[in-house]
C-alpha cells in the first residue's frame, strides 16, 4: 500500500514524566561533559539521545485517503407563480443547462430538489397555504450532506420565497440565484388586510382590503364586485394602493362566503390574484322570543322551562290571568302587577323579536285586530310564529277567525277530540330535520315508546308539511312557510304530559327546541338544503330533501373542471357523497335546484399574493452566504467554476462552487521509526565506543 499522507506519532514506553526527567538528566550530563571537554563527550550525548528517543518510541503513520465528491444542491421552484408567462420554459432550460455543465465537472455530485406550493418534495402537490418554502426544502435536502462536502446551492426561482424567516444558521457555502421572469414586472392584485371570522346575523361586518397596482397613482378609483354566497355581484368603488373598508352583509347563520373581485389593470401577469374570498361564520345574538299564554294551565310551565333552559334564547313571557270581560269593578290598572305593554310589543318593538308563540290564546279583546294583523305581516316579512292550540281554537273565539288566520296552516272544524293517542311521526316527518330520528319514535310498523296525549283539535285545509299526526292520523304538528316567514302549528295542548313523565314521557324538550330553531332558520334544520364540508383532502356533500333525493351533484373546481358526484341516501331524507380534492380554492356545487359554495384549503393562497419576479427578497441571503443573482432572461445561464475557500465565487458570466477536498481514510500503515532491536544495538554500540574512547 502506498500511503497518500504520512505523519510521525509517539507512544512512550514509560510515563511522560519519566521521559522528561531522564531527558533533562541526559541533557545535563552531556552539557557537563562538553563543559569539561571530556573525551567521548559527543558519543555520550549521542547515546543518551538514542536512549531518550527509544523511550519516546516514535513511529511513522501512513494513511491511504480516498477523495469524496463535493455536493451542489440545485433547488428548482415549481410553485404556481412559476407557470406565469415564459417562466416555466426558462426554468426547464436553466435546469437542463446546469445539469449538463455540472455533469462535466469531476468530483462534483448534483442533488436536485423540486419545490412546489407549501414546500413539498418532488412528486407531491402543495396546498399553497404556506407559499413557496424554498429555504426549508434546501435545508431538508442538506440533512444528509456533511458540511465539509457542500460546494454550494443554486436556486432557480422567480424570487417570491415565503420562508426566509426560517433561516437561522448560515449555509457556509456559496448561494447563487437564477431568476426567471422579467425585471420590473408589474401586476394588479387584491389583498385582504383584515377580515372577521364571525359576524352577527342581520348586521354587517367590516373587511379592510387593498388594491395594489404599481401602474396607477395612489387613490385612483377602481371597481370591485362582491358576491354573497354566489349571488349577484354588488359593485364598490375603492381607491387603489390605499386601505379601504367594505361593509359586507351577514344575513343568515352558518358560513357566509364573500367573493371579492377587482377589475383587470393596465398591466397584468395573472388575474388569479385579482380575486379574494372571505368566509364569515354568521352567529345569532340571543334569540328574542315572545311567549303569550292565553290563560294559566298545566302546560304553561313546560313552554317556559324549555325556552328558559336554552342559553341562546332571551324569553319575554306574559300570561293573561284575568279576562277583560269579567266585570267586577276592579280598575284596569289593578288587574296585573305589571301592565301588559300591548302597543310596545305588537306595534313599536314587534320587529325586535325573532319568534312569537301563542299558547292557548283566544280572541278576547286583549289584542285588537290591528295588532293581530301586525303579527301576520311580521310573519310574511320574515318573522316566525308558533301557535299551540287549546280547545278555544275550535270555538268562535278561535284565532283562525282573526287576521292571523291568513298565515295559520290549519283551519279548525270545530271538533275537539278527547281520548288517548300516541303522537306519530309521518313519512315526511321521518325526513324532516325537526322530527327525524326523534328518540322513541318507532318505525312504520311499530308504535312509539313515548306516553299518550288526551286532547287534539281537529283541523282541515292543511297547508305546509304535516310532520306529526295524532288521532286517526289527523294533523298534529304542521310546519309551513308563509311569504318570507315561517309558521308552526301544534294542534294540542297536552305536550306537558311528556314533561311530567306520564307513561314514560317523551322527547318534548328536543321537539320544541328543533321546532323553535327551525322557525328561526337554524341552518342545520333546513329541510331543503345542500351543503358541503371540507375535511382532510375531501369534500363531504350533504343533500336533504323531503321528497326524492339522491340526484347527482355537479362540483366545479377552482380551475373550472366539473365533476359529477353520486349521493347515497341514508333513509332519513339525507343523501351523502364524498369527493377527493387536491387543489385549494372555492368549489361550486349544484344539483339543478340548489347551489352552494365550499372553501377548501387556503382561500387566498400566499403563492398568489405577489407574483412579480424580484431579486429583493433573496438579496440579503445571497450577500450573507456569498454568491450571485443572475436574471436568466438577461444574463443567460452562467458557466460553473470550482474555486478555493478564499477565492471569489462569482464573476462576469460565471459562478463558483467551493472545492472542499474532503476525503475518507480507507487504510492506515504504522511503522516504528526506531525499532527496538536497532535501538538496542545502537545504544550498546555507542556505549562500547564511549568505553573504548575513554580507555585510550
């Protein structure tokens, strides 16, 4: 074996302290002999030196070294912004040229890492949530590269990198950037500065936006359109290059999708960033409910307790204790502890309520027909009304004989049925979210497990949807839509038997909660509804219908691709389907009669927040590591040179990669510099020569 490098190593035969002491004594003896000019002084010094050297035990170490290739990392930006214009062709050409030139250099290994949106490795698709994670991808590629072998990093990108803040430790190697695109590009884009995540239903939320356009002076008015849940666009005039506040309406509970788009500018790279999406969850303030009990009865407390137990309900309850027709001379002001504020409730503040409930109310002069007409108009204009009828509904004092009769879904026959029965959920009720899957409802061929009621008001002329029936399958609970509002009609006053646990009771709390929230437009209780939920790379589609159902849904992806998804019914009016998605953005769904939107992933991807090619972001990193920035469209692809650690790493038309000279030791040869036998012979021979010299 011929060693590539040699060095001297020592392994003392005795402790170093002994060697030092003996060496000092030998040096002193030799010095004394020279001072006295004794005969044989030179030979004595040589012998003492050989003896000391033998104790040190020197050896010659030879290493066989195998040089290791240096590594250059080529980071290729394949994010969405790199598809603009000729950037993708510039990237392909630059990569091919680099691989060809690097392949001709001996002792250099090339490692290519592809960066997509989100910084995912080659072969994966990114979500765009985190933008271009170029530096993170470079760090991951260097995880198995020793620092002593890194020759440098070359990045092919448009300069829009979004993870520079993660750079903490230096690369300690040249960092070169080849920029795609054109220097000085300009593009109009829409930026969401602030947008609330929640908003009160019936009110507006304020979103702060900015239209950034380097091609126009600040303050220039541009047109922006806003669509609410895919509806008709509403135009706004906003100043360019300045923050602007938009008042956006929230008119229902659940998620509201607000689509904002600005007209194209004079110079555009892409229209993708001219649009933005804001998702706001509509929440209701405490729902204001007015409960008017026509007279004290056993079920009055049931209504009150159930409504008071709902934390989202703010209840106002009045009970008419004394009929005005009772003439006993008591002054009107003394008929109640608190005067019934009829005018305030039913004329001045009627619209402040979300739901009005009449419990066993009868026409007795407390509320004039004018106020009953106000309630009917309140319903037609979007309010909610619930009538829980008692025996008087079948009499001449029935509310059906008032202006409220125009919004009630049932007309009494005048008959009151009083014998035991168990309320049953109808076929449509099994599909309606108010009564579907009620505990104890039983099946079509089995009786419900809940207790009986003993009174029902017979009615005809039913409109709307009958979700529960009673005696001889006559309507018991009817739900209807009137104008813009909703009405529920319960044709019995024996619900309180369930709350008392009679014959096991029943789901009175759940039934009334669902009914009240359906009346107040709870999104989860809509009987004709199409919605989609984004979850873990897929969209779950839910279609609820009272009749039919299961029709396929067409899903339009952000890029315009249309996919048809088949739904499968679960037997309770709900059809469910699922579709895998890969691209973030806004998806549009329709089955021909209903439409909805769903946002997947990042609504406003960072990748499109600014698409103009730039050197500004990466300049500090290049200056810190040493390197160069070159525009491919202007400078072309530079040639590659190997340079030493203390040499310049860039010049006109070229960039340099550091030569490290790293190696691995494949073998070691150790040879004693003064073999023991040779040392013994030399020492004995030297002593004999000294003896002979001194004996003459």
